[in-house]
C-alpha cells in the first residue's frame, strides 16, 4: 500500500502524511540520518525512518520507511544484506575503515591460497562489534564514545556469512561479494581477515546492493529526487513502494469483510487453508492496491493473530 494523505501544517512549513517505502542509493560521505533528513525535506513528509544504518563511507541500498511503513521496518532490519566490499591489506585503522587514522602498518605476506583464508569466514562466525558501530550502550551509540576516546567491552555475537566470493585480488586490495545475516559488521570482518593473514586490514569501500527483497537497481539518488521535486509531488510519490513490498516472500492470507473487521480490532481469526505456522501477509479479499491489512502470526490453534496493522484500512 502506497498512500498520500492530508497536508499537515507544522510551523511555517506544510508537511504531508505519506506511507510507503523509498529505496535510496545513499551517497558517500553522509550518515544515514543525514540522508534521511534530506529526503524527508524533499517529500515534505511528516514521518520517515530508515531500516539499518550505513556508515558515511558506504553507499547503496538504504530503504526509507514513510508513515505507516515504520511499523514494518523491523522486518527489514532483520533481513539479510548483500555488499560489495573493498578491503585494503597491510593497514589497520582505528575505525576499521578508510575514514579512520592508520594505527598500524605491516607488510602483506605472500598469500598462496586466499580461498583457504576466506573459507574460515563462511557460515556461522563470531564477531566483536566495532567501537565505531551504531550499537548502543545505555542508549549511547558506541561510535560517540569512541570519538571521545572511550572504549568499552563488547559482547561477541554470532552472525552468518551465506556467501563470501572473491571478485578481485590485486596487489594489496581485495574485493569481496558478501551476503550475510543481520548484525554482521563488514569492518569487523575485514579486520578479522587481516588478523588471520597477519598484516591487518580495513575497509576502503562498501556498497550495499541488497537489503531484504530490495536491490540496487530499484534505488534512486537524492540528486535525482531533488530534480523530480520540480515536477511536483506526484512524480516523487510514484517512486514509493507499497508497504507489503517489504514482505514479498511471506505467504498470503485473505480475509472476508467480517473476518477482516475482527482482525483489525486485534482479534485472532480462523482462516481456511492458512499456513500451519509462521508469519503471513494479510489482505482483504478484494486484493486491490489498498487491500493490505497488515501481518499476522499463526497460533497453535491455527488462528491468525494480528501483529502489525495498517491504520485506517
């Protein structure tokens, strides 16, 4: 469901209630929040959030959720991601990427079998989050502590690397195609690879090419959005994807008018031929563009319990 609603006056500016997902190709040098604020201003939107930060150095797929889409952002946060990462061997930085200061340099040894090294990082691995991550401690992002010289102990976490393909290895530069689970830190992966090789490493370039069901070829840059703004909001709004697009791989359940009414009011409902377990997308039987009701979870008794509902639908 993609919707544009009433205009709301806030101070001198007029803001619009907009619902749906926009797939931004984040520019280098900007934080995810700075990118979000630029898009929010372009759309004059009342409410916008993002679904997983990209470092300032990174580019690529940054799904932005407008209005009611924010209710469903957690499902993208939990989704797998895919990156193209450029790693420089022989230099370690304090941030783990090229934005930091070099704190150690070592000669890169001759690597006879880099695939043997990479294979150690395929499948389930354990990582220690970087101090320059957005992970929070007592509500404070770690990177803010790191910038004032504070380092705290971080718990190791298990993540899964589904794919780790070598695209290029020339001189001291390695380019990798990485598909990974939520919570994977690419800079930590680069540092760990450098540790195994024995020379240190850091990320010099990072591009996210997939986030859940969304791919880089669906994205648009802020520069193009600013040019489209001259054509009016209709041109911008046509870029918004329905809320349900974030859940394309989920099975579908359709409800009749009466059953849908119960569901919208928070009551589990019995549905014929529903899946036996898991989460489902829920629509009214009309299956029109605005017929997406929300998401539900199959209970032990077979009923579908509402978990997230699209308001006013």
